[in-house]
C-alpha cells in the first residue's frame, strides 16, 4: 500500500476532527512529496529542495507535517534538469 504525505495528513485531520490546512488546496493538488521524496526525484539533497522552495523553483506548502512539495512541480523541474543536461552533453 502506498501512502502519500497529503493522504496521511487528511486522515489525521479526520481522526483528530480538525480542518485540513489550506496548504494543499493552495498548491492546487492533493499529491505532494516530502522533502526527502522530492530530493530523490530531483537527484539533489533535502537542503537543496528547501533552498529551491524558498527561491520559488518548487511549489510547496508548510503543514503541521512539515514542508510538502507539489509533485507535479518536482517532476516538471526534474524533466527540465534532464533536458538541460542532454543539451550540455550534446555540445
């Protein structure tokens, strides 16, 4: 079974009878990655994920569970990095 941080957070909100943080809604998605998961997708460190989030390269929100990265944002940036690497290698 695969658990997403967003799904776990939503479940906790139901169990604790609280309203979910607006953060995931602000991302426009219910699919989010932890900093560790985003780091693996991008091939960078968790510290770099946090820095890129602050710089606006990745969409993210802060929740009681920590920083959650928009999954599409991470995959889009990973594809851009791969394309840039291919272009550098082709020259």
